[in-house]
């Protein structure tokens, strides 16, 4: 009987501790990749509100090397990237601007 009385107190204590945790905000990347997964070609749409007139850079990575690196001239443009000639797998699109770097995966199928 003592065990039954202690159980609700323990559950309340755990619940109170978990409610006091501080969660840091993680910003969403200021770009969208579509379609994802892709066959060969995919698009990267940048958020012009985030980039403004600041210079940005986009890179395509395969985990071992940089496949493509280019400056973004117009932050409100949609960039067309191709994985033609590359194997199916997971690649990463990295966009840097305003001193921040954002990375998102893109999956090539077939």
C-alpha cells in the first residue's frame, strides 16, 4: 500500500520538472527546395524578405566535396540546380547570407 501512495507523487514530480524546461528556438531555413525527392532537377526558392539586398551564396554538397558553388545575384529568384550525372542519394543544399549558414537535404531518386 505504501507503494501505491508514492506513485502519484512521483508522477507529479516528473511532470513538474518537464514543464520547466527551456527550449531554444531554431530558425527555419529562409529557402524552400522542391520537388524533394527529385529525379535530376530541383529548385531552390529563396525568401527575399530574409536576404534583402545582402549577398548570398549557394552550395551543393555530396558529403565529401562541393559539387557546385555560386553567388546568388537576386535574392527573390528561384534557382534551378541539377543532379544529372550523380548517383541516387542524399545531397545537401547550403545557403549562406547575413553571417548565417542554413543547410537542407535533398534526395535524388533513380
